[in-house]
């Protein structure tokens, strides 16, 4: 999760793959040259899964569970974890100039 993408790169697992990381480090990931840095919360490319910031790790986990065990199982885990983001943007930071598009478009999605 998050900057773990750099560990995956060092291990040679991101060569010519799509991957993401925290928005503040996405340009650094792209500068590695052989990684296709994607501005998204969760990226699945082959056997490799990457996510953006810490909370995006929960999104990755739910997407992975859905991929492996189905939507219903993922829904049970989501319910058990009480992971239903409130939809509130504190301090209007989704409008910050450096915020990625998926955050800037947050209001339209919620």
C-alpha cells in the first residue's frame, strides 16, 4: 500500500506494469521509467495490486476479496469492518491544487 509500490519496484515486480502510490509520490513513481504510474486509488495489473494512501488500502483489500471470493464476501467484510466512508470532505481539501482527479471529483461521486 501507499509507498510500498517502491518496494515492489525494487523487487522487479512493477516493470512495464500499471501501479499507483500516494498522490504526493506518484511523480516519483513515474520517474522510475519502467512503471506506468496511474492516478487511482487501487490498481490491479496481473498478479500485482497497488493502492494510494492508507485508506485506499482498505479499498484494495475489498477489491481483492471480491476478485478472489466474490462480491458477497467482500460485502460481508465491508460490513464487519464498518467501512462506509462518511462522504465528508474536511477543510475542502478535495479542492487542493495537488489533489488527484479522483479526489477532486469526489463531490460528484458521493
